[in-house]
C-alpha cells in the first residue's frame, strides 16, 4: 500500500520509499506488529474455503486461456 500526503505551506524534506527485495526489514517490522496486536482475518474467502492446495485449478486454467485468446 502507498500513502498519499498533502503538504500546505513551505516544506523542505526528503521522502524515501525504503521497501524492496533487498530491504525487507520494514516488512518484518510490519509482520511483528500484526502478530503483537493480534490482528487476524476471521473470514476465509470462498475460493480458499476448500481443502485443495490449488483451489479451482480448472477455473484458473479457463481464465488464463480466455486471457491468452483475448491478447491474440
């Protein structure tokens, strides 16, 4: 997620985006905060409700075929 910030008046600052494949530290801090605060999602999405590793594999293949045919 990104954050939009609107400043009013004169301002001299640097804003850095410190996240990437080689700087995962902020993600670890976020995950630690989520665990510390006990944040959970109680509701499973319908496509994840089954016990399969790849839910709705046939549907995924059909969507991919439709996307490829639309591109061609």
